[in-house]
């Protein structure tokens, strides 16, 4: 069960985003992720604590990063067993005090296609498109 503030946060985050199936990754003290399904203004969240921690990151002063993978209706490939692999749109934000700072397509590509240890390029993940993250208006969180 999500708190009112966490639900308000999700409504703000998804206000201008399409798609119903998502994986949200949060790096806040340590990495964590959750699957979530969106049904209008209702969200089914696999691990609600991840959304609560995102809210904590926004209201605190601890740096964090947010990556959102959205499963599209487009097909990347069909596996030999008939499983359809969808194209995934990947976008991200830096989490600042009461703000989400959007990353653009190039920043997302660089972050995901560079080996962290060596700095060498790595090939993009198949079926992934890196996209600009939109600005997210968090003013609805002020009164919650």
C-alpha cells in the first residue's frame, strides 16, 4: 500500500508519460527496483518501499538517480519459443532536493553504454531506445 505522498509522486511522474508497464530503478544509498503497472491514476507496485524511498530522496538532501524503463507496444523481436520481446524506452533523472532533473537521450546512452570500471564503450542493450526524460512538475507534493 502506497502512502498518499508516494501515490501523488507517481501521479506527477507519470502525468505526461505513456505506457502501462514499467520498471523503476532507484539509486538511493543502494540500488533498488520495482515493477509497476499503471491503470489510469491507479498503480500496482511490486515493491512499494522503492517509491517511498524515492519520496524520501526528494524530500531529503541525499543524492539519488532514477531510471525508468517503459515497455512499449512495439516488438523488438520474437524468440524461437514465440515469446515477444518489446522495445523498451529508457529515461532518467537526477534526484535533487524536491526536484527531478531530467537527463537527455545522450546522457542516458552514455550512462548505459560505458563500462563503469574501464570507461570503454559497450554496445547498447538490444531493444532499448534511450529517450529524453521530461520535466516533472512536483508542485502537487507541496501540500502532501
